[in-house]
């Protein structure tokens, strides 16, 4: 069996629920339907928590529905090990240090 690839999806909330919703649906679908290890990096966890009530809006690192959700700051991303596959949602601009 081939090893599972790790996926990181970066999402910057610009228009409230639209960006967060698209990032969340993609992450959840990749995890649920394809069994991938997915991390959703989002700069505004509070907005995502409004559409995913199981989330803690103040937690910087948590899991929900098979997806790891991390509060995206440049410092947090810079200290992370880059994933095998990286998606920059809507051209959000990932820090070079990542």
C-alpha cells in the first residue's frame, strides 16, 4: 500500500463565510472520501466556527470531521513541516518561510 500523502489547504477569510466554507468543504471531502491527512490552515477560525459549531473558535490547533484545523499565522506556518500537497485557496499568499 502506498503511504498517504499529507495535504495542507490555506484559507484567508476575505468575504466571511464564502472562503471559509469552500476551504472547509474541500478539506472535509478529501479526508472523508479519499482518506487523506488534511490540515486546513485558516486565518479566522471564528468565522469557520460559525458554520461548523463543533469547532472551538479560540483553539489554535484542533480536529473535526477527520480534518486538522490550525489557526494560520505566519509564525505557525513557518514552524510547520510542509505537506506533500499544498493548496493556496483563492491565491491567498502563503508565507515564504513555509
